[in-house]
C-alpha cells in the first residue's frame, strides 16, 4: 500500500499565462493498493469507476510503459476544491502516474513525471509545480521535453486565498482570451514575468505588486468571476499588496509579507464574503511525495 501526496497549484501567477505556476499548502492524498477489483472511495459516486481521472492516468501511464493495467483500491482525501483554479485535475494526474510507477517498481525521475503529466494535461503550468514544488516557469522547445525552471519562494510571503462557491470552467476561461495580441502587449508581459519571479524569490511584495499587471488574460477572465472587483477592492483596502486570478478561476489569490495583515485580511474577507472559503497559504517547496504504508 502506498500514499501519494500532491500539493495544489496556482497557475499563471498573474502575468505568466500558461508558463508560471506555484505549489501551495493545500494537499490531496491518494492511497493505492493492488486488489482483485477496482474500488474507489472518498469522491462522489459518479467518479467511483474506471473513468476516474486518477485511475485513467494510472492506466495511461502503465500502457505507455508497456505494462498491463490492473485494478487497485484507491482512497482519495483532498483539500483541493474541484474546478476552482487550484490544480485539482493535476493532483489526480500526478498521483495516478506516480502510483503506476511505484506499484510496478519502475524508477522514474521528476523530469520524466513532468513530461508524462504534461502529455496528459496539455501544458506544464500546473503539473510542473505539483511535482517539483516551489514556483516553476515551464516551456517546451519544439520536439523536446518540457524545460522547467524552479524558483524557491521566500517563506516571508503569505498567499491569502479566496475560493468563491462557484466554478469557472477552463474551457470557458480560454474562450474569452484573445488569440492574438499587439507586440506592445507581449513586451509589457515579458519584463513583468521576470519581476514576479524575482519578487517571489526575494520576498519583495512591493516588487510582486509592481510586476503583477497582466494584459493577456486577467482583464477578460475577471468578467467570469462576479465577485472579482468587490474582492479585489476588499483585499487591497485590507493591506494585501496585489491580487491575481488563480489558474482560470474562480479562486483569487492575494499576497502579503506580513502574517498579521494576512490574519486580519482573512477575518475581513470572511465577514464580507461569508459564502467564500478563505485560506492563508504558503508555498509548498516539497512537491509530490510518496510513502509506503
């Protein structure tokens, strides 16, 4: 029996559309055991079958390695909400692939895990930090495997996370983003990506705030989140340095370098937005982990 723990992730980090992502301190835990018949617990009944994304990823990895799929007993315990922009699908994909390797005694590197998970997810912005931990900038050279640049995030930073009680589907969020942008917009983004990554490393919340001014996707996706403007105003008035949409939403994430500000802001948010779930998170630096039980 094995247990795999995978952190939630926040993709894009404002200006890093489809390139940046960060692992955060919410986790999903998956327990696997070989058995004679597939058994899945800990999730809604509609997913307790062979179409479960964890099991699909498990089977796909086995087949990619030339192994015959086999049934497992799978139990899921997760803190990561579904379809809220915190990488819930990536936790499932990563766990399935890692379990396939572990239960067949196949040695794999984190780089190989990122490559396989990227093939399943389509891009590495969530799966890379879920596997590697910390903040990651990813790109895939033509005809090559994904390249991942890992950035240690300062432990001074706190990420106050607001999760509204409604979904924003990735497919809808992608539809509203323009497929072509002016050269000036591309230039605007490039320098700010460097600013965000340096700010995360150094713990410079002022630098993060100055750099976090996206023109590629957030102005369009904000319209899909009814509470966006009200939450943003509440956060900035409450001492947060800046705010971004986590992944495709609906989760919003703010940044502060002061734990007291983070606590007071969480109280303020719970009072003004009682239907929203709020957390004070740190960056997860470990990434996906596996243990034998």
